[in-house]
């Protein structure tokens, strides 16, 4: 399920959370949180009300748990994100493949409220029009951050 773990850089995480508009009112869910980098940043640097990481790989989950144990507003769950209800989230972050993003469309539309944001690193969500899109250089590579708003150009 999903993509192999490849961590997002600090610059990409900053762009994702900034473009998403994370504030102290945000409830951020990171689907496939890996080592917890996005959860840590959302909770610590952006003071999100709640930052939740979902990771099915037990080894990565234990790393994320260790990294977030001192953050009261961070939760790491060892689960398949298909089995987790996303309805409390108002921001969801993803670094999945394009095909996995396409597969997730129905879940995102069914569980997220209108106005919730979905922020994807590198891979778009087929058929959805982004609210914001930013490409930037990181060393010798380019990265993309794509922001979607549920209810705004997000057909199934």
C-alpha cells in the first residue's frame, strides 16, 4: 500500500505546512508518516492543535513514536491509513504515488469536510484542480507541493 518510505526534506515540509496554512486551530493528519518528520514539525514548529501520523510499518512507527513522545499535541498510530477515519482532520498531508493518490480520492472526499485541505508532495491527485501549486529547487532536484481544497474542484 502506498509508496516506499522516502523522507520529505525540511524545506519541503516547511512549504507543505506553510502552503496548507497550519495554525494552532489545525488538525493535521499525515498518511504514511514514516519517521514522523511532518508530525513533529506540525506539532512543534506550527503549534497545530493536533498532529496525527498514521504509519503501518512497525519499525518506522516506533521511530516516529520516540520522536513525538515529548509533544502533547502529537499522536502516532500504527495502522493502515485505509482503516483510520480522517473526519476530524482539516489538513491531510501525503507523499504517495500518483496511483495511490488516485485510489485515496474516494476516502478523502467521503471523510473530510468541505474546506479541508489535502497537501501532496510531488504527486498530484488525478482529476482534481489544485488551489495552489509550487515547484522549487532542492540541490540538483526539483520538488512540488500541491494543495487541494475539498469541495473546490475535487470531483471523484
